[in-house]
C-alpha cells in the first residue's frame, strides 16, 4: 500500500487502524476485498519509523496494532499536502504490445491479428467483470466511480485494439 | 459445448450474402455457421462494414441470403414466402435498432402494444401487457408520453419493451447502444442483463465493447466471416484491483 494513501486517510483525524481500513473499504468497494488486511499495519509501522506518524497505545489494553491510535506528525501533514498537489500520470503500457505485433509480423512468427484477437478476449473478460461490479454498486458510490474509471480505461484499450486490427488487416491484404 | 440442431433457437449454415459481380463482388456475409442456444446471449462484434448488420438482417428475415440456410426454432425460413416471413418477424422475433424506430405520433404504450395488436391480441390484453412491459423496463410512469418527450435512453427502453411484446423466441439487436450516452448505455446494459437472467435468447451485433461484454459468448467478425469466438462466462481471469493500480 502506497505510504501517501495511508497518510491521507489519517488526515481527517487521529484514528485506529481498523477505522482506516473501513475508510479504505468504503472508497474501494469490491476492489478492496482483494487487499491484504495486514498491509495497512505494515505501512503504518514504516510511517511511524519515518517520523510521519505517531502511534499511541491505548491505556490498559493489550499491545496490538489495531488498539493503537495513529496521528499525523507535522512532517506527515506536509507530505500529505505535497502529495495532494502532485500531478501523477498513469503509466500506460502500450509499447510492449505494439512491439509484439511488429516483431511477430516481421519474423512471421505469429499472425498479428491472432495476437490482437487473444488480447481482445482478455480485455473483454476484464470489462465484463468490471462492468458487473459497477452495475452492482449503488448509485453515486465511491467504489462505483472507481469501477467506471476501470471500464473507461478498458474501453480505450479496446478501441486501440480496433485500430491495430484495422491497420494489420490492411497490411495483410496489401492495401 | 455443442448445440443440437433441434434445440438451437437460431441456426445458420453456409450463410452468404453477395452483392455485385466479378471485380465488384462484395461478400457481405461469407459462409457463416451459427447456433444460438435457448437462453443464450450472443454478441457479434466487428468494425463497421464487417457484415454484422447484414447478418442480423438475414437471421431476422429482413433480407434474403444469396446462399446457405437460416433456421428459426427448427424451422427453415430462408425460402419461405414473403407473407410467412412477415408473420414470423411479427410473432417470433423482437427487433431492436440503433435508431429506435418508434412511431413518433404514438405514445410509449401505443408503440409497445402495436405488435400484440397486429398479432391479433385483444386491445385490452395488449394494453395491459404494454403497461407491464413498460414497468419492466422502468418506464411505467411514461406510458402516455410521445417518443419526442423521452430521452434517447428512454426511447431505446420503449423499443426494447416493444420487442418483447409478442414473447419472441429471440431478440435481435442491431447496435442498440449506438446512439446513447454512457449513462443511458448503462440503463440498457442493466436491462439486457435482466433479460438474460430471465432466460430471453438474445443476439446483439455491435461495435460497443460494453454491451458485447455482457454476452455469454462473443464472436468477432471480419470481412463477412467469423474469425474468433470467446466464451465470457466462467472463471474470471484478471483481478480488478490490479486494473485500478492496487497491488494485492
């Protein structure tokens, strides 16, 4: 789990680990199910070591991570502020697939259109899963918005595959 | 899985549609074999001009093939008379088109009940059913609206209700989300999903990946021929979290 995400979850108020987990679950919906519940505590321990978070044990309770109350230090607050204003750019991985088609065609190792078809099958399965999950979300849920993002990205990938298909069909028939 | 010829709702063998001749010959549909099982949702996907709309027209008896056979629920239909074909289209097939094709001067309920009236149902029974179908597509409160008073998504849902009017053996949909924005598309997707779980046999031709992804089975078409087939049901492969940038 990215450290800044955990820090930002703490920005609202000092919280127990399980409260952070609940906020995460709310925002991610079904996508959060795949996450390891212990991960957040690993990240919190690292943040504490780095001086970005303080952890106070509640009096009279056993020393378990989910009993601790976590809070941002001034340095932690600074980091959250920087992170929020940072512009991050998603890293699309198009070149690898593109080069696969080019190399397969050049070496006559495989039909580029067969590679496109196989890729489309995989993308459509993912699209179906994402769409099912999106349809199951109540209106205006945070997780629904994230799922819509996944659906839109997959659609963009599929549109690019259509362009690949047109291009390689054209080359094969020599037009 | 193999479909027995007696159980396929829609079946085609060696289906062809050619236009022109010699150098100008276009094979819009080229030797297509197809079986759609009862209750199955099948999507045929392909770029525009690949022949998918022509295929749908041949299967629905809107157009005649230049070769091959078309069967509907065990009955061969490619050679039947125009009159018999018209009756089949009215009673056994529900059509949904990209441009909705509603009658502008009729209300939503009147549009939906029209096929039932043409099939000889009593006006009262036809109306009762039209209202219930409109409720099923979430438009129970729009029964007296004219198409011009409805949004694109609502018009398409009326068109789908109309397609269901005669409890068709199969619904054939040609680019049903082609004219819709993403929210209206989602409404139509939900509707097709509920038809699918109700066991309605559906054949959708589309280039919209979203609606194709709701199908049980997906066929890719290029230059008039089927080039790839995928079964979308069963075992999910990717993890959604990874698609959103979340690591395990």
